[in-house]
């Protein structure tokens, strides 16, 4: 197991290094030069000043040279200075990461609380009326575009009913927990609909397979209660694919947060990436995208390790 973990860690580190070069190159291809933008924003700057700034920031160097310099700085925890916010990039990222973790954590837990019991209920009588209804709701959940569902929720609960705020992260006068939760309701519901339907489909499929296994039939023949058969004997085996899929979905959930945070003006990582790319803030966009890539790779690593830990048939040496 130790060698397997070390091998997966080294593969993840190599992938992260390759992704960092790819993201750096793609960010460099964004239209608009930051020095030219400074020049247009400040009429007192001269061409000589622009050339001096390009040399200062290394923009006159080839791509691989600039990447190597950035990588050395990033390894030491220095991701540069944000031009949009006029402060170190890490200082801008830290509160946004916390806000996104609040949003993703609440959506992830709520999606599991809905998907697991509903998927188990559907799997107990496949093809029945309850199974058909749950499947219909699940298909609707992951088929409806998040931007459309978000707009619908805003129109109903904010514009017509006036129960919940349409956007932001907290009110002007109250920054307590209850105030934060009020602003999180609509974006959490939008993200939950996106992931709960997917989770539910996998829970249902895993439970149908598990309920047909020999040891489950043996448990029923021995007179175990149906509740014990489902939640103890069948759920144990069904957990292997469920844990793998739900962990892998963390990356997709983060991608969905980009759209949802922008729509609800929620000050998290998704909206920060959007603003940084629009504002041509090279350092901030690069650091935020690298953080998103790291979170996705760590989710994949966690899924592989959980699968290897749960399933004794996995050969760690192969």
C-alpha cells in the first residue's frame, strides 16, 4: 500500500508540473499586454517606461525562461502581485478559497443527503413507480443548465417572493453566520441540483448490483431484516463505486461553481478566475487556475486511494 501511495503521489506531482506549464503557456496567449494596458491607463507613462517595466517583469524573455522563474517563485510560496487588487496574490486568494469551500462543502453534503436515500429507495424496486419518479427527477437535475436554474431561482425567490437575496455573500449590516447562510441558499441549491442527480444515478446502479449478490441473498435467507440487508450487507459493497464517483465529482463541482458564483456575484474562486481573466491579471489568473487544477488532481488521488483501501481485490503492485 505504501509503494502504491508513493507512486500515485509522484504521478500527481508530475501531472501538476505538466499542467502548470500548459496553463502558463495558455495564460500567456491571452489577448492584451499588461504593460500596454498600463500605458493606456496612464498617459504620463512613456515608451521608455514601458520597456523598463517589461524588463523588470521579465516580459522581454522567452516563454521557458519566464516559466522557470515563475516556478521557482511559486515553489517558495510567492505567486506574484495582483494588478487588479494591488496586493499579493495569496492575500487575494485566501478569503476566496474559504468562501468557495463553504459553497462546495454545503452543496456536496446536501447532494449526498438527497442522493443516497433516494438512490437506495429506487434500487429496492427497480422498474416500479417510485423508481421511475426518482429517475425522472434525477435526469431533470443534471440535464437542466445551471445558469437557467439559477436565473429561475432568482426570479421566483428574490424578485417575486422577496425571501432571499439575489446575489452577494453577506449583507451590509450583518456578517454573521445566519446572514451568510441566507446568501448561500440559492447558489447551493443550484449546485446541488447539478450533482445530486449524478450521485443518485450511481447510487441506484451500485445498489441494484449489490442487492443481487450471493451474500445478500444468504443474509435474507438467514432471516435478517430488510433494513439490515440493505444498509449493512448491500451498502458495504455498493460503497466502493459510490465513494469513487462522488470523489471524482468534486472536480466537476468546482467547475460548476465558476458559473454559479459568477451568476450570483458570490465572491469565491470561480468569480475570481472570471474577473482575473477579464481584467488580464496574469498572476492572479495563473495562481487561481493552478489552485483549481491542484484541487481536481487531489480529488482524483483521493478517489484512487479510497478505492484501493475499500476494495481488497486491487493489486497495488500492478
